C-alpha cells in the first residue's frame, strides 16, 4: 500500500506489529464493525510461509537480518519485522511464578493475577500451536542434562505453566525446524482477508499529536512520505525500547528530558523510559570431548541439532518460597557468536538472573525517529549488590550441573565463574533478551507509573500501551508467552 492510498480514519490504530501487535490486530478485528490499522516499521513478507526468507523460518538459528540496528551492542538487538521478536528469538515459551503475578496484581489489579490470566495463557498456547520439545530434538548433551538435573535432586515440571522450581523442556513455537511466528499464528490468511484490517508495513512511527490531554493523530513515514492516521483509540505496541521512544517524541515523559530534546511537554510522566529491567546472565564455557563433538556432528547431519532444549528453574536464598529467580541453561552446538571449524562445537551452562533488582533506562538522543534511542540496561548495578549475589549463587549451581556432565565436557582452565570479582562478572555478562518495564503500570498517584492496569496512559485520553514495556517487573520466565497472554487480556479490555 502506498502513502497516497492509505485511509486516515480507523476505530483503532495499533502501533507496532510485533508479538503483542499481532495479537491485538487479530482479536480486535474479530468484530466486523471495528476497523483496525496495524502499523509496522519493518517488512511484511506476506500471508504464506513460502514467501518468507529461509533464515526467519529456520528455528535452529537466531536470525539477525530484520532488526533495528546491525552490528550493535548485544543488549540492543530488537526485531523490525511483522511478527516482531517471535521471528528472531529461540522460539521458547515458559511461564513465571505466582510471585510474579503478586507483583503485577499490586500494580494493575486483579486481572493480572495468575488465576485471571490463566485462560489467556491457554488461549495463546492454542493459537501459537505451542508444543513441548520432542525426544528427537534432544541431543546427547540435552539428554544428559535432563539426567543430571534429576541426579541433582530437581523435580520435573511443566515449563509452560504455573509451577515450582525444577527442570523440564520449554514449549516451542516451532516444529520440524520451522519457526511459527506470531504473524503466522495470528495474522493467518483468514485474518488478513478481513475487510476491517489494514496492515501498513515499512511504516516508521514518528510521534503522536497530543493536545489538551488527548491524542488527535499519529504521524508516520511511509514510502518516504509523511502520513497522518486518525483513530478513536491508539494502542502502542512498539516494545520495551520502541514504545517509550514514541511517547517521548510525542511530548509524553519527563519534562526536563523532553526540554533537552526540544520537545514540548504534553504530559509530564517521569516513568516513561525509566524502570528498564532485563535478565542478565553469565556463560560457563566447557570443552566438549571428542565423543560429544561426534554426537553433535551426527545430529547436525541429520538436521536435528538444537543448541538448547532443556532448562532448570532454580532458587537462590533470596527467593520467595515456591518461586525461582534463576534459569540454568545448558547449551551445546554452533557458537552464538563467531564460528568454529567443522565438527567442533561450543558447550557450556549459562546462569540467568530472572528477577533483577537493577534498573536501567531508555532515553532519546534527539527528536528524530531515525536516531536510535539511548539504551542503558544497567546490569548488576543495584547498590546493595543483590543481583551480583544471586548471580553468583546461580553460577555455583551451574558449576554443580557441569560437574555431573563432565563425561561429555570438561571445565575450561581458570578460576570458576562464581569466584570472579564483581568487575569480572560485569565484564562477562550477557542477556536473555527479555527487557520490560519502561512504561510500567501502576496507580496514577505513583510518579513512576505510566499506565493503569488496562494499559491506559495516565493523563492522556485515547491512548494505551499493550506490550512488555508495561510490566513493572520481569517475570521469572522467557517473556514471549507472558506477552502473548497479556496482549490477549488487554485485547479483551479494548473490545468491551
């Protein structure tokens, strides 16, 4: 669709065609009397899988072509494609603990409880076609890790449902090596054929027009030309990095920061861009034996090699009873970064901090929508040092697991990871790629909150946010399934 043929008026405009945006567009257009425009900055490869690039379909790799920034810092990677992060992630789906829902309920009300979200979790599982890892996708390493977890006393649990600490296999939105992303699941050919749905791909959202506390339009760039879209309701679903950037360019955010960028303040909300929370981790490298390398090579030759197919939910001493604050992730396969000679593989165990205390931020560098925002994850920086302490506990548990796996891979030379200095841990920190929190929900009287429990932006009529950015705390899980369920729930609030 060209800029000259774009209708301007809709009932709902959804800004962002990622995981949440696909859910919202599909659910809201189930009412034939409601017109919806879904705006995505990246490409739309169409309703048929055969027209999509092979890299995006291949669930054995993490594609990095359709992203906002190439060759950037690891924590800045974010999808720019219809389907969002479901097109570039590991296709893993896990669920958090009851403690997560207690945090969300305090911020957003009863609809955020585990019980209230359960039907939406089940709805997302069904629509995405999620399934547990089949036996044929387990490598020798993954099978040994399952046995090692049992040997260490962990109980087996369902990773895609509420539960307790333990080990298990995640739910996958892939089958036979083919990734089923949110665009396939929610924007299937039948959904796309609805006359009340318009999809604008390759359309960069600049800003919202806000006057007297109400949104009157959204400005975007399509085919190099500026277009203005109007609607009764505007829903931001541009992600934890993108949604606060759009709000800030629209004059919604901390007044002092807006002034620095020459932006008129329309709603002074200090929480916009603050409270960034992501899950940092450290990889414990191991040296595969010749036997493991041979087994992995055979698996790769059969087209069934996946780096990771099991995980462990573990609890540190800081964790509430019945919850977990760590993921232990054994991996073996092609290196995530770099390359190895044919027949040689990377193996190790990562410890990820699932409930970090540290908080970073997203800020504008300028009012230009083409200028990437400043993103500061602030990993392991909480003044009390709790994040460092929990991560050390996780690394000790990772090393215990590695010891049981010694027949297949042996520790590399050097000090154990848990014994590194604080600076040494920060030098080795990576991320699970699960950022949340930059448009956090909470009561209007809380200066740190941006939206209420239905995603409505405080003090701005007709505007909602419906993605991972509104979660005030990150769940003890991979965030794709929680975001799918939250978007399903928020779609219901928009339909009533």
